[in-house]
C-alpha cells in the first residue's frame, strides 16, 4: 500500500540546510495499525506530511497504492488526499460555524457527491461513532472527545484506504483518549489501515507495529510483541 524508498526531505533555513528526513525506507501494508513515534525533531511530522501528500520528497520515491506521488502536481495531490486518506488532527480542525453533520459532509462536497447522498452517509457515520444524537450540534456544544469523534467520522467520509492520525489523543484526557484509540482499533479490525503519529508510548501500545524515528532516520521497526516484552 505504501512504499517509501530512500526518501529525504531538506529544508533551507537561510544559509542553513535542515535534513528532516535522511534516507528513509519502509513499507506499510494494507490493514496494518502502525504507530510512528519519536521525540521532537525526529522527523515524524515531516514523514506524516509526506505520507499524507501534504508535502513532497526532496529525493527518493513514495508510491501510494501504485501511485508515484512525486510525479503529481498540487491539484492532483489534493484529489489523492481527498479520496485516499482520512485525516485526524490533535486539535480536531472542525469548522466552528458548521454542525457536526455539516463538518462530516465537507470531504464529500469536495468530491462532488450529491447532497442527499452526503447527508445520508454523514448521518450514518455519526451514528457509527456514537453521535447520532449530536448531529446538529456545533463544535462549541460538544466535548473534546465528541469533537474528535466527529473528526473521525469526517475522516471516513470518502471511504479512504488510510486513516492518518496526528496525536489524536493529545487534546484529550486519558479516559477519553482511550475511547478514541479503541474506536481506531475497531476501524482497523474492520479493514482500515491506520497510521498514528505520536510521541506517547501509551498511544503506541494500541498499534500492531511501532516505527521509531531518530534524527530523520528509522531507528527501529518492530512488531508490537517485540516492543513490549
């Protein structure tokens, strides 16, 4: 599903060049639940942006579902993001003036799905994440956990192959965070490929594979039973 070969990402900061990723090679297969971990500055956010088609590589190759990402322009990448990847963010990134159902409908609007179909699917997804009775509530009328559930429903709107979650529990208390991770685990059990970017080892415990980055390189890539022995 994801094939990354010798990927580098360099940023020019005045006269300095920062090597955010330094020759990363890895594969992520369909149906995996992967945690990408590492301290600040390890390159995990940059790798997330590459995987999510939010940024492009400096060198190397990134192939997503047989699509050579580095050969596509920004408009084409936007279409790939909309159809292939569902994003979940730490701060939820919901539109404050929109209701829960309107937020969930947004990706389908960009995909030009008919309005009636958008409404029906958004309602079904909110039911799936346990918010069937909160569809007409705006983000300010929802708890943090409820807002994250709305963002999960939104991430599923176009039935993406991959759920890409950036510190999905970072703004939540431990109990609510565990509920969100359990929901992600259920989605993975139902066939979704889930990739979580985190610095929190407790979050990583929910994954079946843990990739650790250090200084822009893969320091370790281990199955869960190898990590937590």
